[in-house]
C-alpha cells in the first residue's frame, strides 16, 4: 500500500474554514522597549508580568530552531506535550466518527485524549520484544483512521523502535504519524526531526520536561510541516505559553552545556543502576533502555513496590500495562539517590 497523503482531506472541515482569534499581540509585534502599549487593556504598571506574553514565543522558537536545525515555521509550542497532543486530536479527528491507533504498552495520555475528544482508540499491541507490529497496524487502518501514535524511545519499555518499521508506516499510512520523542535526548538514535521534509505526514513531539529538567514549567514542542503547524496555530489558545515559562525556558535552552552535562551524568547513572539490578536475585529480566529510566521484571512487583515504599523510595509499578506483568520502572536519579536505591535493593 503506497501512501496518498492529503492534508486537506484529513483536516476537520470546521477547522479548515475557521478564522482564528486575533489577539492584540498578533496585530503588533515589538519587544516593547520604545512603545506605549494601550491596545490590550492590560494593567500599565510594570511588575514583570503585567503584559500579555508573545503568543508565538518568537524568541524561544528562534533559539530552539537553531539548536534543532529546523525552521521556526515548523514549530508549535504548547502548555506541555499534552496540550500539543490534544491540539492534534482537535484539528484532525472528527468526534464520534474518526479513530486513532496506539501501540500498548505506551504513554497513557494518548488513550485518555482519545476519550476526551470522543475518538475511537484502536489498540495494536507491540510484539513481545516491544516493537511495532506493522502488518497488524496497517490491517487496523480504515478510511476514518487519522492518527498513529508512536512513542520512541517508548514509555514504559524504554526501547527505541526500529527505523525500518517507522518508515514503513510513514510510507504506507494516509494519515498522520505522530512520533513522541520525549526521551530522545537520552538515546543514541537519530531524531526524526531530520525527516520532516521527506515525510509530509510526519509530526514529531518533544518536551523540555525530561533532559532539560523543566517539568514544572510545562512546555512541549511540536515539529511538523508549515502546513500542519498553520492548522494547529488556528486552534491553539492565544496565550497558551505564559511569560514566566517562556523566560525560564529561554534561560535553560541557552545553557546548552549544562543540559548536556546532566544528560551525560544521567546516562552514567543509568548504566550503574542497570549493573546493580542485573545482580539482584529477584530481578528476572532487565529491558534495554534508551531513556532516563529502566524497566525491570521482578518476582513480585506489588511486594517489591511496597517494600521500596516502606523505605521511602517511590518507583512505578507498571504491572497493569499489557506485556508488563510484574515490572517496576526505575527513574534514574542523582548519584546520591541511586546509591541509596541500590543499597536498599540489596537489602530486600
């Protein structure tokens, strides 16, 4: 099956004809240093946040575009990746009519957002080695399938999917393939950002919550063709990324060396944690990780989870997820935290 992707055909008709809201800061762009702004009904007394933020986060986009090697026109920023994903649903999926495909075990918000937006979620399980079952995915596709969600590196399994599998989907599926790269900074795999021009149906989402250490400010990034970004900009709230978030993100993204040093240390600590887990009798299997966490199959996940909790260590019990019976997910902490965790694990 060869792809016949047409963005106009998969965009919701109501969105295609929508005239977006135009805010005061859409009509006049300036840093404000020489202007008297009397257009947006703001409180005029300066306290650092009395003015509305840039609705298109131009300064931050310029910096990210330079780092990532993409155009600013290929980017949309959101209030966390969850808002970005929700916008994708709202732009392309007709409620009570269309469907999407997700690949459990995977990030749970894809399914939640499908429910919120009244969109059927068709689940196609990963194979036993946690890879996409491409023939089964394509078999599940019909004319109402708008999106396929791929989390790579995957949460909660930690592995990156084979490039050939994702390429096959991009080439064969007439809808949008959304690749969630929340953990890409911890992987030696190449980002799919370099393929935006090659595949018009590709959307890549990333976040500043993981490697950048900014989970508290809620900032997600969507990368796609300018045509796709233009549609998403139609429906995003005018000021969806607040001024404080933009300022903090700029400071952190500018400090690229510090971010990279932390990533290197996390990878070193991940290796130490993996070695320790492999030597524990109650750990039956350790899954390879391209993320900042490790998934381990244990003898009794409920028991081990409670034992760790009694020692004031909180991990994630993933046993409720398909193919993940008796598994615990360990996020990589600081050297001090990991040392304490390993000591406790050896006592169990």
